[in-house]
């Protein structure tokens, strides 16, 4: 990796955080009758409670996209270890906290910020740190199941504004190969988006609550 002067690096980091570090926005409520709103709220509450129970021994490690799980109250904060702008390298600092929580199942979803990182080869740099992260988890929590989740797609408009998102598929292929090499689980999240529903928040990167319920529904067999 070529050396960059500090001004360029700081500026680039700022762009990364600006691109992926925004908190997911809460969706606007639809115009429903009071009875329909009550029924919808009861159904959503029951689903959330079920997922919170099912994933009570799990921790989701990731960036602001993963953070949306607790932001939208789909999972408790104790089951989410995530933050805006987090990369595989930054996640190495979470090992002690992850060990303290001592989960049985660890789902890792990183890469959305990594592919924007200011290096000559963001994919190679990221996956190198991803491998370190997996190694540390195996060392500290040898009984835990580790599953890697693919980087979620962005909208065409978001990709037009930030062309580096066009590397998501390539990154996910590298992630799949890494999972095979490290003998950990791997889940492709593309089926969540197959029916064309509008799951995105206004930035075309983060998601509405429905995405997270679909995600957990896809992953539920991993924790049974």
C-alpha cells in the first residue's frame, strides 16, 4: 500500500464516514385506520419478541447497517455490537467486549465501509483484517459459531453517487472464499431482495425495519 499524506487520509476517512456512517432514518408511518395501526403494531411486536428470544445468545458484529437492528428495536442492544464507519480493522478492537458477552452465535457483517477505504486495494486490505478478526474470535470464543454475512446491495442511485459500491459483488465473492478457507459459516443475503420490495431508507444504503425482520427470518435456522 502506498503511503498517503495525513491530509488526504483524513479527508478520505471523512468521506467514508459520510457515505456509510449515517444513522438509519425512521420510516414515515403509513396512513392507516386506528384499528389497522393497532393490529399492525401487535403483529410487529410479537415478531420482534420472538426474534429477541430466538437470538438471545447471538451477537451481530458490524457497521451502521448492522446497528439498524438495535436502532429499530428489532434486537436488544446487548445482541448488537456495531457502529457507524466500522471496518474489519476497527472491529478488531471489539474482541474484548465480544468475549465479555460470550455469545453462542456470532454473525459478522462488515465490508460496506471497507470497500470505500482509501487504500490501493480495499478488498485485499479488508479481507486480511477480516481473517485476523476471525482468528481472534476463534481464540477467545472457541465454542462460538461464526457466520459471515454478505454486504448488502445499494440502490442504483446510491451507486451512481458512489461508484465504489459497484465492487460489492466482487467483495462478497472474496468473503465467500474467506469463509471457506477459515471453515466458518457464510450466508448470501441476496434472497432478501429478490421480491423487489422497497426496503431502503432514503439514502439507498441503510434499511427500514422490514429488512431486519426478513434478515432474522433468513438466519433463524442457524441458531436452532
